[in-house]
């Protein structure tokens, strides 16, 4: 089976993929400043801790902290071609606390993303890949469907063809669509 990145690269139109040494904070900033992106997908590891200063997404060259991450996303906030969907498939990207109610996902919403796909707890990488790709494919093939409907249909499809070792809600239920679910 292809990796998540390989499958994303096959999407049409072909996306810009920043992987390994290309996925740096500076390169991400350059890309966001020079080109419109209606969707951003971060398939990386992250950490949300009780301390906002210690929460991050992992890039090639650094731990991209919450505030700098939000500042990068704000580059396009007031542009006509704003960010419609931010996908944060890392673990616990929607887990928050008193300082940041929706964790990394909340920073995305605050920075101008219309919607954020995020997770509430630790997720299985393979399941996260399957569900995220199925979500994207559903949105692509059912253009009138809302993001909430796409998430629901993907979860129902996952349950209809259960993998015996992944039938438990732990695997398919931590995914959320936050913000504009339409």
C-alpha cells in the first residue's frame, strides 16, 4: 500500500508537497506567502501540552510552536483565497486546555482557516491515513456534501467493513471537523 504522502501526491490537481528537508518553517512561510492554498494537510507528529509554549507540530528543522504556527497561517487570513480546510492528522490536535480550548486546531481557526480536521487523542497512523484519505475522497466525489456529512459517511463506511482489530471507537471516533462544517 502506498504511504499517505504517495497517495496525496496522486491527487488532482497535483498538490505542493513539502516533505523531509523541504518541510521547514522558512519554506512553509515562503509557500504560504507566494501561493494560495485552499487546503493544507499536515501529516506530521505534534504535541499539545498544558503549556502553550511547549505545544508544537514537528517540522524538519524545528518544533513549530503554537504561536509561530498560527502566525504562518495568518499570512493568508485576509486574502480573497483564504484557507478553507486545514487537516491536522497528528495525535491530539483538537485536545485543549484553559489556555487554548481547541489545541492546535483552535489556533488554525483563530488564524483564519474556515474548517479544521483534527483529533482528540492518540491515533493509529494507519487508521488516520485511511480515514483522512477517505474523507478527502468523499469530499471530492460528493461536492455537495458538507464536511460534517463526509466525516459521518467515512466513519459509517469504516464500521460497515470492520477490521476486527479496529472496530473499537478508539480508532475511528477521535476525528472532528471544527469550524465551518459545511
